């Protein structure tokens, strides 16, 4: 049986290997536009970025008028079960990137990807705020063991 110290050392080593692999992949790919060409690519990209996080992260994919990716920003970081998200900051970032549309994503460290009532209220607030500056919200993805799509669930 492994001691707690040995288990901790193994986890630290595994995390270092995973982080190195992510850095290698990111160094080979110049920007998200180079490899996000479809909804499936979007899911895979977000799974790679958010799935293993131990705290909640709220990210935004900023898109041009043809839905090409302009940027990926991890805008807010929280705790194991929530992150404070500020619509004003999301609107500012969308304008800064000159985005025509956005896709929101956040992880649930628990692995359960059912959108919470809080997730639904936040998405509505963000959608309403971005509507004022003509930025469309295409989807909000919740990343965990699986990925839930607000659009596929009829919540957009």
C-alpha cells in the first residue's frame, strides 16, 4: 500500500507530465483559428483547456463574423464550485477583440455538467449585455466528464 506522501508525489509527477504535454501541444499550434474548424474541434479544444482544472474557470471564445476564432480568454477563476463573472468585463473584452459572436465555456470540477440555475441566469445576463453591442452568443458549454451545450439543450 502506498503512503499518502508517495501518492502525493505520484500526483505531482503526473500533473507535471500533463502540464508539459499541454505546453508542447500549445507551442505547436499558433492560435485557436489554426485548429478549431468545427463544433467537435471546439469541444475538444475546451475539454483540453478546462477538463482537469481543480477550480472553476470561465472562458470565452471570441469569434469574427464568419465564426472564425479571434481569441480564447480565460476571464475569471473561482473556487471548486463557482466563479464570479462580470458582464461588464465580458462586454469590454468582446469590444476589444472586435468580436461578432462568442462562445462561453466553464468547467465544473465535480465532473457533473448539468447547467445549474445560476449558470442559466448568468448566461441570460451575459446574452442581454452583449446584445446591446451587437455581439451574438452562440453557445455556453459546461465542461466536466462530458460537455453540455446550452444550445443543444434548447437553453439559448
